């Protein structure tokens, strides 16, 4: 019942906004963005931060190509599914991280104050067997003829059923460097994972100019939600480092957190008259002491316009 109530609390505001659009009210549906992340697009090992999908649906009075000055004027409803796995799905290892299936549903807002681009949001994170994500992963493995499925022993040790609060705030500034744009940022997350992060994004090309872009929590890539750029190619690189104090996904009794969590990424956006896409590669550094190495994951989005 708690899960049903939570879903209603998050879905009903979206429905109200959609109805408001039809009545000519101040909020209307403006657009959406999404990103799929999987290590099959990276180092091809099915382990650790193995896969996620995130979608963003944005409502507001209008999109002018610039962030509004007021928090709450531009609203992003975000839904995300993520699977985190130990190094082997068929056999648990002592000291490896537990299996995690997590859905998150949240409300975020984007605005600008005194030259600072701000993102502020809260999510409800649903974990455990109740998510059904282990079954979805097994189905996808069957469809793609990947012969690894999570064993009963691995699933028995997964992070349990629960509904958890999570919050995030990001502040960033843009600096023009000739044809490129440098965007340093700072981020604080609390709840499911509590951390402070510093990093930067560097981009060249039309993607991101006059667009709303939001950050994928797993890779750090910023994906396009509201378009504003013309056709062409854009290249992005970025990196960040985080101090993590606590993680629901890494229980302190069995997993000691690394001192710092690092990410480095590069990607390319391309857009034509009827086709656009993105591919990005991210190196994720070790997140716990028993993780013997980092991993590469790929991020993909493809759109066709008919």
C-alpha cells in the first residue's frame, strides 16, 4: 500500500499539469529526454554499475532557451531504474557488493541565480525484490542470449525492500573558451547515498546551446531534454570526484567505502533533420575496498523523427 500511495503522490501532480495545459494554464508539457546506460556498451562485463535507464519529463510555462530565475517555474519529473550487481551473478563472493534493484521517482527544478545554474530535486527510491528488476534483467538476458542470470544465493543477499528518500542539489557556471564551453559544478547528494562532488564538463558544438540538459546520476553525462540547437556534431568530456560518507547500496558491515569516488567521461552528440543520437563512454572508479578495478560503461540515446 505504501508503494501505491507513493506512486499516486508522484503521478497525480503530473496529471494535474497536463490538464492545466489543456485549460491554457501556466504549466504545459515542454518535452522529454532519456538515457540508457549499460556496461555492454562499455567493457562488456555484467558487473557492478551494470545498467540503468532514466527518463525526464518537463513542464513549465515555456522554454526560451534560458533557465528561469525562479525555482519551481520549470519542473522535471524523473523516473529511473537501475541494477547494480556483484562481479558474478551466479556465485556470491565474500567482500563483494550486494545485488541492487532500484526504481526512483522524483521531482526536480532547474533555474538560474546570479549566473549560477541550479538544479534541485528530491526522489523516492524503491529497492528490493518488490521492484521486479531482477526478473526484467533475466528476461533481457534471455532475449539477448546472454547466459548469466542472478542465482538464488545472490538474490538472497540483495538490498532489501524499502522506500527511501533522496535529495540532490547542483550548482554550476559556464565559461566560454573560444568555441568551447567549460562548466565546473558542485553537487551534494543525501539519502540513499550521501556525498559531496566536484567536477567539470567541457563541450564544443551546438548541443547544449539553448537547451535544457540534465545530469545522469550514474555516469555524470548530461543528456538533452529540451532542444534548442541546430544540426551538427558536439563533443563532450568531463570528470568529477566525490567524497562518499554513506551508501545504502554498500552496507558498512560488509563493504568499506573507498576514500574518493572518481568518474571520467567523453561522448558525442549528433543531430540531423530526422535523426539524432548520443554515445558516451564513462570510466567509473572503484566504489568499495573489495572492488579490484574500475569499470567502463556506455551511455546511448537514439531518436528518429518521422
